[in-house]
C-alpha cells in the first residue's frame, strides 16, 4: 500500500503546553484508521494537522510523499473533515452541499451529484434541498454536513466524533455512508470515536492517543493518579474497593502510568506470587468482535479504572469469558511505564 500521510518528529504546542508528541506515524491509502483516547488526549488536534488547518510547531507532515502547508490548494480538493458539531452556512441545504463544488469551480452535473449525496445520508432531495439551515434537526444537520463532504468524493475523509450527538437513525446512516465512501472511491478514513464497538469492527488499525503520545498497538491501559508514595520510592494507586496497585519507582510528579495489553495475564483465581507482581480482581463489562483481526476485545472494570484486553475466540470459549464475569488480572510491576 502507498502512504497518504507520513508524520515525522511532530511536536505541537498551544502556548507552552505540549499537546502532540509523535515521532513517526504512517497512514496508508484506502485504509481505515481508528483514533481512540480520552477527551483532551490530542485526537482533535491531530485531525486538524491532518487536514492542514494548522501547521505543527515542529516536524513535517508529508501528503503523498510531499510536505504540504496549511490551506494548500493541493489539499483543499482532496481532504475534508466532519466534526461532531455540524457547521452549516446560513443558506439552504442545496447551497451548503454545493459550496465545496463552487470553491472548486466544478459545475459538472451538480444537481445529480447533490441528489446522490443526500440519498447516501437518507435525505430526500425534493424535501430537503430548499430547506434553510435553521429548519433542520441536529441529526439532519449532521447528515447535511456529511453530504457536503461526500459530494466532493474526497481522497481522505477525517471524522471527529461524527455520531456522538445525533439520533440512532442518523448515526446509522452516517456510519453506512462513511464505509461506502471507502468501498466506492477508495477514500482513506481516519475516525476519532468513543464508539469502540463500531470503530474496532471496521478499522484496519487503531491508534491510541494519551497526553499527545500515540500507541500504534491500539488501546493500551492507563492508570491515572492520584498516587500515594509506598516504601519511599514506589507509588500505589488505591481503588475504591480496597484493592491497590503498586507502581514502579520514578513516579514523582507523574500523573499517569501505562501497562500494555500484552503484559497482562488473566486467571480465574488469585495465585501466590512474589512482591514483583500486581494482582487484582476486575469484572468484564463489555465485549466486541474485531472483524478484520478476528479477535475479541473485552473491557474490564476495576472500580475506578477500565482495562482493555484482546482474546482469540478460542480463548473466550476455553475460559468461558462473558460480560459480568469476574477475572483476575496479573502483571509485573516493572512492566508498568510512567508517562
């Protein structure tokens, strides 16, 4: 596959606060990339850089092998972004969807293309084309905003929580239209969403972002503070049910630590272990199938914390894992990393 984006040594600041810290990231043409992470982790900032609405404070972004700058004409006709809040012009639905074509000076078969774009998001042309922006519900407005991007048949479609604030029917139509763009035109999709079940079922790659740093292995497990000191140099994270996790040395001034999925094992019961391990009980809260990777992800609640682990269907069957089941998580203290 060919790279659409290559990010090299990206450092991005707002005033003195570092919001992105990416050494290397490649996104392939025609791929579907899911961006996962808590609010404020840097997902929206990364999407702004990918649409070239901002220039990184340091580092380079290559688009199809060339360094591009914000608002470049070469990008304007190829990359588009749909945000959580639909920003519509104070015009009719027709004029909103036609706006991008007008900017391109593209007058070829405009009415048919607008009809097609509206149909892809479940809106009838005759009913909706003449409506004003303020005559739409929230879900309808987001679908119009999606149609305005689809009419351009973009090479890259970026989506920032596209269905977080819409009704179920609108969410379904927007999701379907997103996938059809990839299937019909080979559009590269980069999607930030908290809907992990949907995101994991469609994406080729998941990138986890926390405090501006990316983890290309997908969702990793973050342990957030506050922490208490333990035996001088070590730290502990107390859970509300009385359990606690021991963290490694070097945590002074740190607000979070990470334990990777691959370093966590699960058991049915607690075992006798030496002092170099953490062992805690959690409950499986949800499970979803990652179709493209043929594996199952499970969210495990540990009171204040939530961990995510991956399993093969065989492991799920053998261990009889299901939502509501209690399991024991075990991992070495020195496998935890301060962030």
